[in-house]
């Protein structure tokens, strides 16, 4: 089988993985090496369905010994099987990179025998790529649950980002649909990755302090990491539910949200580029990704939505815990596409819950960039996100008594709650009002989305003339506008789902 | 960038900056307004702005126009400025640029020792660099008025983000920055028989000078050339041989050189197969049930404007048919 045929099979087999970002790490070019990495990432193409192509996203092999019910590559599936040789895949990555097709490699795999055997093969490919082909670009690698700690550590030193797929939103669903996986097998490598990153961060901070006093000897990073990994890590019996709070060390190593807010208000709005991480209100590390050697771009995960009965509140709570406990960079949601006949799953032909996936991403964004809590977005009493109205607008409509907000004196955390005002817009308003009164025309020039924002703001005590004064009329107008969008009309037709408003 | 420079700068009678200043002063003294004809480049615009400033011209009585699209209005005299290849204009442009950095940064809460801080990269002045690469005919005048305002407002400038002049330059700069991003995203290199890489890209702004450093950093030791035939600019990179430590150089091309560079290339024998691999990958990663008909709008065209599609290997239907030979390294390796 030539590489063209294999690539067709193994790219097709990998396409259900939602993550395809090359973000989260800055790495300068190095003499004798090919490539570099930029924190913002770069999309080199877009698929017909509009998803970004930034990495060569393939499986090492789709010959899988596991039998997950929803997976097209499961053991019992009747599909053509293929496996890359490590060198073949390394060659392919460099060939694509040189032509500016990709930013790097996204390497996942079916379980080729055992998790360790599969990971060893992936490591061999990455070693070739890094050492022999001198590739300095981005690498995202999947960790297969059940992989030994040593191999997770080894692959973490070759990849920029690791991800362990959560697969499904609860342990019960996981055990029902993935007989070969368990929650502990997933949370264990997540915890290991987090622990090692925290240890490296501590080490780098100490080194920063010591710098200038003495030269380092040997390879202390390795020593620090080895000592940071407990010989007998605490077993997590109810893995997905047993996330402990952050330790004091972890907390103290990060900026507090008060500091974040101060920094946010002082951020330079004249800059033409908005750096996402600098806009987030989440606590973040003070150690630059470029200094790290172990998983410098952090870890992410993915879970399927719509295949099992968990509601949105449950999913957002879970995401929030993952962000807090394991400092995940992203939680990706993948709308379930019925491809398999199985009584435990939605039947083939059922609509793909695209809007639900979309609203979950919006809600996730609100948690990371706007400091919303999960219960504010999908409450325990109303645990499903509205499909017609975006979660921020839905929150504002539920709390319309808190509006309108005055642009001249509202603090950043209040401005961030206004529909149509984003992290950049809020900072622009704060800067502009220092120079004088801000009008609705000024807001339009500052690219605030007035279609939504005008109903929730006053400028110098005055409402926008185009906005109704009555709260009920505002509600009716914004909901009607949202429902009439081409996206909502198309999806409502396909999905036939009801709105809460 | 090698100066030499805007295509419009050739075949003109040389003009000195001092001569332009004197003619500007004379026209103003005679009660005329002045249209300063300049090259639509950063050096051309800032140099012309400096000439107007040195002529003590009130901002309302001077406007900058691209030399190739210069038409006097009623009561206005056209004054030609030196080419942006002229050393004295470049020196003057540099004075103006440094002046903005210094003037705006003085009192800026982020300034260090009175200078524009590196952590915002001199954003107030930096946007001029991007905006000047715009193809918009109003670019020279927009930058001229921005510079005048920056000198008038000083450090307050960074707060005037809703001001119309600032917004206008901001829009130009953002558009160019977007085109730079598109250049980085959608330029496609081909491996030539001599081992070098070549790309042609047609952005709607002069992005090659702004992105050459990015490609040089990305490509490491590779030898490459990227050409923009619309703006007739090209970047060449040959690590250790060109442009000193940077390894790259950017040049302006005349029509003949541009045509020569774009002429059919002798591709590496592997190239058709690698292109086919990329197209196969692209064709394989599409998910069903999520296309434009399922969304109500075309998300792909939003992210990847159609004007670039003609240059994208993955959308070129000829690619599959051209991959007749399998390179040895991609031939059957027994694992299947």
C-alpha cells in the first residue's frame, strides 16, 4: 500500500478528532532546524464544512484492538486498515511543512495491540521528526489511556501539546460504550501531565531566582520532574468525579484574577493584534511556554456530545472542573455523528447536534474569557443551553434587571457581561472613556456589536434611540433577531428543536 | 527592503526634498492649497508629510496623493516629492517616524526612558507601517492626517481609539494585517528541481515585505523565493548568503523580472506526488453533515476567501492526474 492510499485511510479515520490547533507555545527558530511555533497558531486551509486545517491530523494506525461503540475504527468495524511507518509519517510531515501546507503534526492512533506498543511507535515517529529531520514546528500527540507513566513522560518531551480524550461526559456512559476504557485510565495521565508541568514551572521559577548566582549542573529539569512524580500516585477511584482542589503551590504559582483584571484594564488597545491568552480572565502561569520542555502548550481533551444523555449543565460543570483541576487549555466538544448501527446510540440519519456543539463552545468561551460560572450559563433547573440564542445573550435576558450598563463608569467585569461587547471591546471602551465621553457612534467605530449591545448600554445616561425602552420589548426583539439568522433557521429545520425563549 | 522601489518611481525627473519644500511654501504663499504627489509607500508618505511640515503648511491646506493618481483640485497646486528611493527622502521619513514614536510615547504610561516601549512595539507608530502597505487610494492622505494628529495630541493619541482619523488608519492597518495573515496561511510553495522552493501569491496589499521575515524564520536553512506579481515585490532567502544575518532580502521587480520569475518552473520529480498527498489528505478530512447547506452559510468561504482558491493545491482538480510517479520514500513499505 503506497503512502497516498494510507494517507487517505488514516486521515479519514482521524477526522472525528475536533482539535486541530497549533496554538499555546512560542518557540523561536533554531539554527539547523526547520520551523518554529507561534502562540497564536495558524490555519493553512479550511475544509468544506469550515473547520480549520492547521496540522497534519492522522492516525498512526487505525487497526484498533478496542471496541468503542461509536468509533468507526473499532475492532469489529469492517473498514480498510492501514499503519504508517514512523519514518514515512515523519517524511510526510516535513514535506507538507516545507510547502506551507501545515504548522505541524497531530498524531493520534488506534490501539495497535497495547497502549504502550502504540505509544512507542508514536514516540519513534516523533523522535525521527525532532532529531533526524530537525523539525522545530508544532506537534500535538494523543495519549492513549493505559499508557505507562514513562512513555507519557517521553512523548511529553517530544510534543508541544498532549491530549487525553475524555470521550464521553460521564463514567457511566464511558463504561457503557467503551468496554476497554475506564475513567481512571483517562484521568491518570491527565493528572500526570498536570503534575509534571507544575513541577517544571516551579523549577523554572526557582532557576529564574537563582540565575546569576551559579551555573546549573547536570540536568536538573529531569531531576526535578522525577522527584515531582510520586512513586505511588494516589488512585482516583471515582476518577471523573474525584477532582481535588488546586494545591497551595499551584495557586500561588499563578496570577490571581484581581491581578488579571488590573492587567486587563491596562492592556494596550492600540495594539493591532489581540493575544487571546492575555485577554482571558483565568489565572495563568507566569512561566513562558518557550522555557518549558515538557508539553509546553499544555493539555487539552475532547468529548462527544449528543451520543449519551448528559445535559449541558453537567458538561459545563465537568469542563470547569477540568480547567481548574488539570489546567487544561481547551475542552473540545464533538457533536455526535451517527455512523454506526448500535441500539445504545442515536440511530443513523439522526441530525448532527451542531447547534448544541456550537452553544457549548460559546459557553466554554464565556467561562474562559468572561469569568462566567457553569451554573450561570445552564442552570441546574434549566440544564440545557438555548439553541436559538447565544449563552451570553440568554444570560443577559434572564438578568435584564441588571441592565442597562453605563459605558462611562462600568468596570471591565461588568462590561464583559454585555452582549456584543467582547474582551477587546471592553478594553477599548475603558481606554476611550479616559479621553472623553463615549457615544454610540464611537462604540460603532470601536467595532462593538451594537446590534446586540445597544439594548444593554447607556452612553452618558442615554439609551440608544434604536433600542426599545421596555424590557419585554427588548427581549422580544433580540430573540426574534437571533431566531431569524440563517444559521438558526437552517439548523432548526434540520434539528427541529425548541427554544427556551 | 531594498529601495528602488515603487513601480511609479521610475522615469521621472529627480526632485529634491528641499526643492519640494520651497515649491510647497511658494504655492501656499500664493494662496493655493497643495497636493503633495508621493509614492504610496511608508517612506514616500512619511517623507512627503515631513516636507509639508518643514514648509510650515497648515494640515488643512496640504493633502497627500499617490503620484500615479494625482489630480489637482480647484485652487490647488500639485508639488512633486522625491522618489521613495531617494536617500534624503528616506532620511526625512525616518525622522518623522522616530518623531512620532518619541512624541506619542512621552508621557505614555508604558514608556520607558521616554521612548516607546518594546512590549507594545510602538503600536501607535507601528500601525503606520502596516497601513502604508494598503492599496487604498486614500492611504497617503489618511496617514498624513494621522501623523499630524499624533504630533498634535502626543501621548493622548493612544486613547483616541474612537477618533475618525485613528479609526481610518486602524482599518487600513487591520486590513493589511489580515492580508499578511492570508499570505502566511495560503501561500503554497513548490519544490523545484534545483532543491529550492518557490511560491507566487496575489494579496490585496503589499504584504511580501511584511511577511518575508516570517517565512525566513519558518523555513530555516531552505532556499526559497516568494513573489507577489500584483505589487511586484519578491522575497529571496538563502540562509547565510543573502541579507546578512537575516538570510533574506526583499526586492521590487520591474515587469520583465516579475514575468521571468513567474514563468513555468522545472519542478522536482517528487512534487506532483506530494501535491497529490496533500489533496488526498484535504479530501479525506471533511466531515459529513456540517457543510454550508447544513449551516445556512458558507463557513469555509468566510475563513478562506474565494480569491485565493485558485492558488491552493488542495482545491486544484488537476493534482490527482499529475501524480503518476511514486517517489521511492513513499512507495510500499509493507505495513498496511
